[in-house]
């Protein structure tokens, strides 16, 4: 992680409401190059909405989202071009069921970046190799396990060579025995220097791999810091309560 | 010469039945005219299917752009043309449009009427298919930088169209059979030709020949629809 460089992602005063319900109440948050920021919090705290504002899948109502120095909420920006640099991995994988794994990974390369098929396929296979699925290139999503599907989802983001990858509860839809494979890929990705923002409940992964843990509650960032501090010495009562409910569950 | 062939009074019941419905002489006399009707019906059907499906798909794609005034017009179009009987539209186009300097042939009136009705139904079916594709598919594609239109073209429509094949096949069949409505504006399609031949000869055989012509035309179509359904189905 490089502290002295300008942040890859910077949110300032981010506000978002759904109807009368304000889900983000002025978020200030930034992520340094190579950093893995891990967002935790009770359901309904705004974690996923925060993540989805970072590539404008949700339109923020106020504040700014800056990616690599460009305000992606400014009027007239080419959001489609910017989104290629912001990878996103979904809870429900969202693979295209009518395409093979390789087809899923190369679609944007071919149709958005205009790459010819041979070049796109080579890049796609390299991305599949990074997630350990070289031999599944020609498999359709329904022929893959949930864990494999999610790794294809990660490869689909990586193929575009993003500056940052957003993970929206990437293991929540997986059977417990399949979680490990996905976390392993995420860990390797982190070690290769990828900037990542992860919304998840995998606390063991957060302890082991996160640079910073961010606790959100009721649309605000309540506390953040290195995992050992946030988990070992929580300052806010709400964070202590949240961690206690998690401990009860295990 | 009077073309009417009377049933000889001395015949048995079975012979009378065969004479009236399966009469080779009558069939030989009229098959050529019915074959010409077959060509007209086929040509009309093909042009209706192409126009109706292309316009219907274009309207569904336009509707997916979420432009409110445009969507209002599309919905009004779809509702009106799904509600009106095609026969009424044919009659208006053929008999009323000459008064506003827009006279058209019987073929054009029938083609336009059926195409508009098919387009209205096809738009609704395609639109339902587009809505049935999970939202996550849009989000995944958009998050990789694909535009709304690119997402529709490469991700959503290929899945939507698969889902719409069965309802679309049924609707296309029902509307293509409406080519018979062209008979009211004297279009020489299968039904018109065979029913006039039938009245002219006083014998039902031409109607049976016409029925065979419909079977020859539509049975392969049913098979084609079934083939498309299996061809485009994929296991989830």
C-alpha cells in the first residue's frame, strides 16, 4: 500500500436516499493504491449502497466520487469508459448464462474495447488462469459450482485491467465449503497489489488480509482502523454490539 | 356451360360423400387456382411475419431506453392494435383510406393490418422477455462499461428472445392464419380461391384442397417453432 500517492478512490460527503429513507448520510472515505479496505456493518447500514455508488450503479444524490483523480459524478463524464477501470464482483455472480466462462470474461473486451477475438481470448484465458480456472474456459455457468462461477465473475473484472475492484458480499451466496476457493483468489489478488474494497461478513478473512476495516451503521462510518484495532479494541458501543452478535453466532 | 356438378341421385351414401368432398375431377379443375392462392398466402404470411417481428422487436428495444413520452406512444400503439380485430383494420385500410388519398391494394391492406397487429403483440412479448431477465445481468454488463444498448444487444436480448420463442410462435401462427381475412377485400389467397371454387362447382372438394394447402404451409412452421425452442433452450 502506498500512503504517499493520491487515493485511487475518494468519496466526499456522499449522500443517497431511497424515497424518504436516507441510506448514506454524508460519507467521507478514501482508498490508497494497493489497499484492501474491508467494510462491515449490520444489514441495512448502507454498505452495499456505498459500494454501488462507487461505479454509479446507484446514482448518488450528493457529494462526489473520485476515481483515479476523475470525478465520476461530474456531468458529461463518459461513465462507460470509467467503469472499465472499476471492477465489480456481485453476491449472485451475475454471469451471462448463454455464454461460456471465456465468453463472459471477454465480452466487454470485444464489444466495448473493440479487441479482435484472438487477442480478447488470450487476455480472457490469462484472467481465467489468475483465478485457477484455465480448464473451465469452455464451460457454461450452469456447469460450474457456485465458487467457480464467482471466480469467473472475478476474472471478468480482472480482464479489463481495473484500477480497483469492488466486492459486494462475494461469498454470501456460496455453500461454506466453496468459500475458501474464492477467498484464496481474493487474497492472491491482494498480494499482487490490486486495490480492493470488500463488503463481506468473512471476519477471519478481514483479520488476515485487510489493511483497514471500516464499520458502518445507519448510513455513517462509525469507526475505522487496522483490523487488530477494530476487532481487538473497538471504541464505539455500536461496533462492540455488532461484534458481540457475530461472536454469538459462531 | 354450367360448372355445377350435381350428385347423381342413384349413388350410395358413401359414394355421395366421396363425390362431394373428395372429387378428383373437381380437384383437378381447381388445384391450379388454389396453388396460386397458396403462393399469395405464403408470400403474405412471410412478409407479415418479418414486418411484425422486426417492428415489434424495434419497439421493445425503443421501450427499454426508458424515454417516457416515447414509451407512452408505444404502449398506446400496443394496446390499440392488440384490442382491434384485424378484420376491422383491413376494412378501414381498404375501404376508408381511399377517401384520404391513401388507396392501397387488397394485398397491402391485409399485409399492413396483420403486420401492425403482430407488431403490437410481438412488442409486448419481447418486452415481457426483457423484463424477465434478472436485473443483475444489466448490472454486471453495465459495470464492465457496456452501454445500455450494448447490454441489451449482447446480454439481455439473447436471453429474452429464448424465453419468448414459445409464446411468439403461437402468436405468429394465429396471426398468419389471419391472411384468410384478405378474402373480404377480394385478395386471392387460399381460403378465398377455394371457397369461390366451391360455390362455383357446388362441391366441397376445393375447400378440402384448401385445407390441405394450409396444412402444407403450417405444419412445417409448427415443426420449425418446436426446433427453435429446443435449439435455443439451455439448461439452467
